[in-house]
C-alpha cells in the first residue's frame, strides 16, 4: 500500500515539498491542507502589486491549484484549516466550511509560515490599519490605494504637505517599522503620491544591515520626501472609528491609513499543541533534515528554525529561498532520499526607491562575540564601474571578519539601484559558506570589465582593506 505524506500549508515550503515528493515517488499519496484560497504565491511581490507595477494578484501565483491537482496529481485541499495534530495516532484534523475531517499520515510536514505581528498598542484594530502578510492583505491595500487615488481631494494639485484635505482615504499615511517591508511599502505608497511618514522604534532603519547601509537608506528615504522618524516608538494609533493619528512618545501625526510593518512571528500553535519542541528563537526546532523532535513530523519555512552557517547555532530568518529549499529537501527525504536542508546565512536584499541593499551573515558585534568571534568591521566606498566609464556609481561595502583567523563572518552592501550591491553580495555569501578568510577573498578571481566594475571590484577592495 502506498504511503501518505500530509502537508499543512500550501505556499513556498509546503508546495515545494509536495511537488518534489510526488516527482521523486509518484506512488506516494500527497495531501496538502491550505486554509486560504491561494497556494504557491509570491508574497515577496505584494509591495509591487500594491504599488501598481504588478497588475493582478494572479500574476504572483507560480502554479495554480488546478495545475497541482491535474498535472502533478497532488490532493490539494484549499479552504481547509488543520486544527490538530495527533502524533501518536499519526492523524491531523482539518475543518472546512463547518465540517471536520480526520486524515492519517505516514509523514507530516508543518509549513504554516509566519503571521504579521500586531504590536500591543491601542488602536491597531481601527479601520484603516493594515498589515501586509497575506494575499488578502495585499488585495485590501491595493483597494485602499485605488479608492484614495480616485478621491477628488487626493487629486488636488496643491495638496499641501500636511494634506489639508482629510476626507476618507486621501491623506498622509503612516508606516510603523523600518524593516524591509516598511521600506518597500514606503516606496509603493510614495509612488502613488501619498505623503509617507515612516516611524522606526530603533535608531536606524534596516537594523540587520550595517550602519553604513542603514544611513545611506535613511538619507535616501528623506531625499524621496519620506518623513522618517527614527528612535520614535509608536505608542498608540488614535481615532474614533477610523485611524486619525499615529501617536509617538513626543508627537501626534495626522494620518488616514497605517501600515504595521513590525515583523513576523512563526505560526507554531499546532506544533506546540502536538508536543513538538520550539527553540529559543520561538520557531519550531528541527534537525539538519528539517525533522522536528517528533519522528516523521517535519517543519520547514517561516515556521521553523534553521542552523546558521556562521554560528552553527539555530537561527530564525524567515525568507523565501529557505522555505523553498527546505520544503524541497523534505519532499526528497520523504520520498526515500534523505536530504539535508542546508544551513542559512541570513542573506537578504531590499530595493529602497533608487537604492539596492543586501546583507549576509553576522554583522552585529555583540552577537559575533557571543558566537566566539573577535569581530572587526570596515566599510569602504568604491566605484561601481571603471572611473572613465560614462555611467559610474558607488558601491558601499561593509565587511565583518574575525580578527584572529581573518574569517569573513558578515557583509552588507548598498549602491544605486542597478549598480550591483545585491549581485556582489553573492560572492560574499560564498565566502561565508566556505569559511573563507579575507585573505582568500582578496585573491578571488572575480570578473572585470569597465561597464561592470573596476579592475579591483569593490568586494576585493573591502577584503584588501581588512586583510
Ligand atoms: P507562508 O508563505 O507564510 O505560507 C504558509 C501557508 O500556510 C499560508 O498559505 C497559510 O494560509 C497556511 N496555513 C497556516 N496555518 C494553517 C493551518 N492551520 N491549516 C492550513 N493552512 C495553514 N522573502 C524573501 O526572501 N525576499 C523577499 O523579498 C520577501 N519579501 C516579502 C514581502 C512580503 C510583503 C512578505 C509578507 C513576505 C516576504 N518575504 C520575502 C518572506 C517570504 O514570503 C516567506 O519567507 C515565504 O513565503 C515563506 O514561505 P512558507 O511556505 O514558509 O510560509
């Protein structure tokens, strides 16, 4: 009799696992429960959908439910929420439109992702307060933008900086949180002519990047007329029915809409209730094969921890490639070919208006010291193309290395959009993956041609400065 692989959650991790398992072992019965209507969607594209660069939500879907069912022979059940896992009986309970069903499994993957965090302050349930964690959030935000733009008062050419026309959906907007979603949404809303106020609790935006990157992005946001308040904790969202103000410790800013970009939290309830262990990060603890503390139960993607390449410790960095990669590895393992999901370096990229930035590894000295390193950091600015080439720009590279061994442990880069900060970060990821030192890196045989870089690419310049 064929075995059954049950998956909870139908996005990056879940559908990668389902597709891979079925491809490797067509006899395996693969059942996916997804509580929503969307599967295999690219949440990463949502800011650009809200901006209007991507026309329809369907464009964000890579494989449709029909394709999964008809072409990949996967038993995909949308609109089914799994409410319980019984690891002893090896069953899950799912609810759909009021009816309950039980499904037996031989192998189970929890791929429930993460939920947008709502900060514990007054007013977050007012009308006009949004998060951006799901396709339906994206739809609501796009509808908000469309409504606002069609509002007559919004179209007034002399709409002042304080947005005097405070009618429904036409005024300034507040973004709480200066992480990558907050910044991408600042761009999306500014491109739609909103007056954008961005509130960041900490002293700098893009906290996980280097200070040099954060400073460059903050300066650029201000150049783009984003009213950026750093060190500015939002203590309340105020209004009678609709949101009217963002209240910080020392200011009250009138707004007509608020986007909360205050991070995500792994969805672990099902796992915890079933007795699975979570790690110190709060996400589901897994081994190298993404197996949880209960055998035959796996967890992958934004709900799970992964091992950090540099520290060797469990880490929680919820990003799309990890979800796809770990989901795929679980699919392969369950189909009979045990596959290590691989470590993570925490590599991330963001576009901030006309800048691009990337980071990888450990840049925070406190964290590096805790992990046993003696960190040293240097930042350089270098030309992105040959000086004589007509369109040259600048790339800022920050490298962090261990003083004793020279091992590269972190990097952060920023440049004008198109000048290569993000693509250059890939070489640095390779140094992290290979435990390479700055002495290795300065001898990397990188490509050179005037339209792309200088003879010594900025990455090599940074390595030479640290070596
Ligand atoms: P999810 O995509 O969260 O999917 C989990 C699924 O499980 C959901 O569909 C949910 O409905 C379902 N589910 C949950 N509980 C149950 C249940 N009990 N029963 C049934 N179904 C359930 N990452 C990057 O690497 N780069 C980016 O540029 C980037 N940009 C992003 C921008 C935005 C606005 C957002 C929101 C995320 C972005 N991410 C980005 C993160 C990336 O989208 C996630 O890392 C990725 O989607 C994680 O995939 P996942 O399958 O683990 O979880």
